C-alpha cells in the first residue's frame, strides 16, 4: 500500500511517497521527484525518522519536520550541479558554451 506523507502548508510542496520495494520512499518538491534521492525509515526507537540517501552513497539521518525546510535547497543544488537552471517546472538545461563573460577591469583591457 502506497502512502504520501504531506507536510504543513508553506513547505514548498514537499512530499515523501512510498513505500516501494526494498522499503524505499521517494522525495518530491513541487510535484517533481528529486532524482538520486531516496529515504528509508529508521526503527521507532531511533531519535530520527528517516535515513536520507543521496546517490545511494551519502546517508544522513533526519527527522520528518526537517526535510521540508531543506528539501527545496537540496533539489535546486543538485539540479544546478547537473547543468540545469533550477529544479522543477521552469528548469532549462544550460549551455556552458553560450555563457557571456567580460573583463572586470576598466579601459585598456584587450579581449
């Protein structure tokens, strides 16, 4: 049975959806799945609720309430690092060969 953990209003549409095979849950922000991020529930006696895995290699234990605060920043940082303008609906791939660049100095600087 799949369930969606919805956060309070004003948390940028952050959701945790699952479980999927292997007790995996996925994170979405604004209705878009954050790629390369999955959550796994921790035992009830743990101080934290979830183990967040980035790229299946970097793990961090977090509480459910904390996720809504930094999930949008994580999603945007990952999208920009992958060469996109941002995460979500307005995302555009960037072209590193079309970036304008100019000198910082004043006159006399030759291109």
